[in-house]
């Protein structure tokens, strides 16, 4: 499995567990389209995305590697 797809699946599970939708994470990514691209495996997470997601979900950054 491609790393990008694996990360997207893990990210989707976190969103589901917290009952979040794409629009709920605009503050992390800037736009819904970037959230969508990450979830669809079309875009990698940046270091800043990982930092913000780790803070938002209270998990280690290593969750996204």
C-alpha cells in the first residue's frame, strides 16, 4: 500500500472517531480542498499539517508516518 494512502486512511479514522467532517479541519489545512486531497491520497501532509493535527487530536506526530 502506498504511504500516502495509508496516511489518508489513518487520518480518516481519526476524523471518524472524533465525528469530524472536512469543513471542521479548515483551520488545520486552510481549505476544504486540501483536506479532500489528503483524504484522497492526492497530497502529502506537510510538517505544519502534522504539527496541527497532532495538537488537534492529542496524538504523537509519529501517528502520521
